[in-house]
């Protein structure tokens, strides 16, 4: 089968296999998301516009076709506004790459760039209160190997505000424990590295964990810090495994503490640490660096969430006092009035 626009497919291949990986350093999840976006676009061209794959080319990447694709995602496939925006970002990135390779394709980048993103509903950051967090940490059975591992994982994840993927990817050589301080090197989105300090109390837990899970005589620097064992073989712990034990401990904790949310998931520990640090006075710029955010505007969700909680509290008070007449404390008390105005 002869391709109408072979250069289009070569650009797609290089975009997915070279540009995203080597030039942008995107994570596997981002690479997968962008690949899915391109495949969905081709599927839309075939099923909705009647274009066979062999006849699709750059000339089909137009404002009207891409807006139609986004509508199709929304209405026919039931995608949320956030998902539709992710697909649009992938196509924008592809057209930008095509423009870099061939200036004659910049018109395509401009057309797609003029497509507006969809409005997404604001979402309050989910985080755990101090009592809920303490109750959650009490649930693992620390006398069992896996229970102590889970406990250390949760404590370290909260302490460093790490993403779940960052922590399951961490290896022993990423951990640095010295007399004066301890740190862990985390590999974030886009393979960006950041060094995060570890608090002394968590350091002590990790020392015990290392002695139990990674005895000195067997310890290899390239071993994963947290692992699962299948048929006697150690392997990296998956994010699914973390989700499962977090869900289990969350359900146990909720029975003991009503402040624990109905659904507990790993990212809540990251959100909780960020919110607690923000409330303790850490500036947003430093918090963004601590969390590994490339843009400080991403970190502003914590400031917004804190403002939202204040607004809700004010509304509650307003409802309670609505219609009530609060009598001034100085009513019918002439002596108090004199003292308030320095006359007594």
C-alpha cells in the first residue's frame, strides 16, 4: 500500500520514538499518552471523515478537523474536558515538532495553537488532616516484613512529598544517610532529578528497614529500595501494589478515625505534605522546588485550596449567625464604654 504523504508518517514515528524520548525526556506514561492521542486522531479520520490511513497527511491537520476530533472525543467517547485537553496538548506538541523540522509546516502549528482548551471544573486538593494521617500510619503491622515496608514507604512518601512512581523507582544508591543529614535523589517527570532532605525520625526508620530488608552482606546499590518478592525473586514494587495497600490501610483507618476520607490513595500523602508545609509558612517558590514542579503556577493549587477552606468556614459561620442580632458587649455598660475610649 502506497502512502499519500510518507513524510507525515515518518514525522509521526520520529516524534514518538526520538523527540519525546531523547529531546524532551518525557516519562513512559507521557509517551504512552501522546501515542494514544495520535492513534485516536487517525481513528477519527478513518471512522468519521472516511479517510484511509494511507491517504492521511499533513493537509488533514486543520483547525476544523482538530476541533471536530475534540468534539468526537467529548461526545462519542465520553472523555472529560481534562482528557480532551491532554489530547490537544499532544497534537500541539506534534505540530510544533513538525514546524521545527520544516518551516513550511508552521502554519499548522499556528492553526492548532488557536484552538482553545476546555474549561475544567475546579477541584479542591485532597489531603489528610493530622489525626487522619497519624491513624493511617498506625495501621500497618510493623512486626511483619511487608507491614514494616509499607509503613516506611508511607512515612518516606509523606516526608519527601514524593510521587508514587518516584519512590517505587528509587534505588539504594539514591539514598544518602550521613551523620549530619540524609537525602534521597528522586527522578521526577521528564527524568528531572531533585535532591530531597529526609527528617531525622524517618532516617531512623529507614536504617531499621535497610537492616531488615537489605542486610549488609546482601545489599547491592542498584537494588530497588522498596520491592516485592515472587518465588524468591525480588522485583520493583508496582504502583498498583502501593494503591492496594494504601486502600486497605485507608479502610482500616476510617473505622478508627472519621476524618479519614472514604478513598485513600498514594498521591494524598504528597498533597498532605505540601499543604502542611504551605500552612507552616513555606513560600510557594520553595514549595514548587521541593515538589519538583517546573512551573510555580502548578503549586498555586495549595494556596487556592487553603483559601477555599477559609471561605467555606466563613460560609458556615454566616449560616449559623444569619438573622441573629448580636448585641454589642458594651450595651448598657457605661463603665465599659468609658474604658474602651480611655475615659476611665
